[in-house]
C-alpha cells in the first residue's frame, strides 16, 4: 500500500490564522496472489424488470460469474415476491451457474430485503480469507419484507462488521437511491447507478475488476491534532467518521483496490499562530489489512502533517482542484435536497455557483467536464425539466466525485468525448 500526501495552505489575515488542506491518496498494487472471492449475486426479477433491463442484467451476471474460478465461491439468488437460490452456494467456474441465470423470468413484486438477506446468509456461511460480498441489483422499491430504509441500512452495516460487504446496483428510474447508496456505503461496498441498458455490462465489469484487484481491507485513517492552536478539522467527503475517547477522528475508508485509489480530503484550521514557520499541525495513522503473497497482513503507517505556516499562501493546484470537485459533489447533494423541497431555482443557483468556483482550473479536462455537467443540470432545474433520472444521476455523480472514481464517471457521464 502506497501513500501520497499533498498540502495546500492558505493564510487568513485575521490573527495569523491558516487553513491547511490535506489530500491523502492511498493506492494499492495488484497482489501477486489474488485473494479468494465469496460472492452472492442477488438479482431482481420483478415484473418491472421485464424486457431489456432483465436481459441486460442476466448477460452482465453471466459475464460476472465467468470471471470467477474454482477457488472462488458463488451463489445466485433471484427475488420478486419470493426468494429463490438458483445456484450454489458452490465453487465458482461451474457452467450451470450461467444456465441458472439464463432461465430467470420476470414476475411478481419486490422483496428486496428477502433477496439481500438470503445472499448475505450464503456468503456468511462460507467466509473466505479475501472478499465476501453481496452484489444486489434492483430497479424497484423494497415493498415486501423489511421495507424501512433505516433498518435495511443498519442491517447492511451490521453485515459489514461481520465481514460481509454489500454492493448495490440501481437500474432505471424507480429504485430508491436514498436506500441503495447508504446500504452500499455502510456495507463497505460500491454503489452503481445504471442509467441505460448498455451501461450494465461495464458496471459489472468494474465491480469484478475491483474484486480481483483487492489490495487492502478495513482501511482506516486516524487524525489527531498536534498544534496547540489547531481548532479543528473539516472533512470534505462523506466517509464514516467516529470520534475516539481521546479526541481523535477515525475515518473508515473500506476496501482499497489496485484499480481505484482512495482519496481523503480535509482542512485543518489553525488560529493565532504566534511562531511562524514549519510546524507539525497533526498526525495521521493509517491501518489496513493488506493482501500480500503470504496472505493478509495488518500494517500501520504513522506520519506527521508538517506545514509551512509563514503568513503566506502555499497553493497546490492538485489539492485545490480536487477539493473543488469534492465541494461540487456536496453542491449536487444540496441541489437534490432543494429540488425535493420544490426550490428548483435555489438548487440551480447552487450548481451554478459550484460550476463558477471550478473555473480557475478549467484547463484540467476532468474539471472542465465537471463544469459543463453542473451547468447542464442547473439548466434542467431552472427549466423545470429535472426528473427522477436526473436526481439519481446527480446522486451517483456526487458519490463518484467524492471517491474520485473517474473510470465510473466516464461510463456515467451524459456528455461523451
């Protein structure tokens, strides 16, 4: 596991105050020995999936199953009003898994909780020293079994604590993104929004590419203040953060894949600096269970955060442009809340402001695309054409920007190159 740390410092004229932006990027190497995978594919076959949605999901699921080998473990669960295990749990690589997937037909309503629970139990019964995951695909609402979103999110979090993570794939315009995204976040997996049939295969491939490139699990970053005038920390993303009894912050980043580095952005607020110059602002401690040739090894990295607080700015463009994209993600989330309340013009204003704030870095292609997309979404809000699909799109774009999943943004983006 490799760690890249960049700082960007701003001087605030009031009483020698400084803001120290810290961007920590964790990257992993493709392990020499791939860790085994224990996965349950949980597929919605309710009536609303009839036609191209279900056929695309089946094709992608067959391809997913084909990536796995005999050292892996596979279950396939289908749900509508009832829940059926159509394959496994059994060693993967068995061609009858693809046959079972191919036979699925649409019917009934949506017992999402029953499907997820069945998949979770299959995975939990055969835990491996690698990745243990439920991959849930649905296009609908949970309308049978456990239907309360809070309970379902809590169940996903509890399963994660017992080594079973959850990935959620939402398809079409009727699923509840306010359920699936938190289930995935608390469950330690991924959240994917599939806007059109032709994106389905790419999303499944992204999921399996991550699983086979697992570099580390249970990645946590602990931050403790070290400067007497450090007043606090602002976290720029939505990772789970807990405060420890000794007053430090512990951020849970979940799993780390060689295909997708994990960024963590935060700002330290240092007030009334009496002694200007190089100072230690904080200390960060990184812990992870790293996949190595010998197996899973627990590793710890400890490093000080040393900044030059000399009464002037020390701007790092990579940090500042990345932070602007984190703030753009927050603007999308705020716009969703405003639109839900009927305040479409206020929502549009927020996206316009986020787009304008990014202009200093418009020469960077990824920032330029963000500016263009924010503007397009603002126009939809202002013109009253903002739809359920737009809401899902903004939610997914916000998640992808927070996690810096650029490959997913390329698949998701509406303005293609």
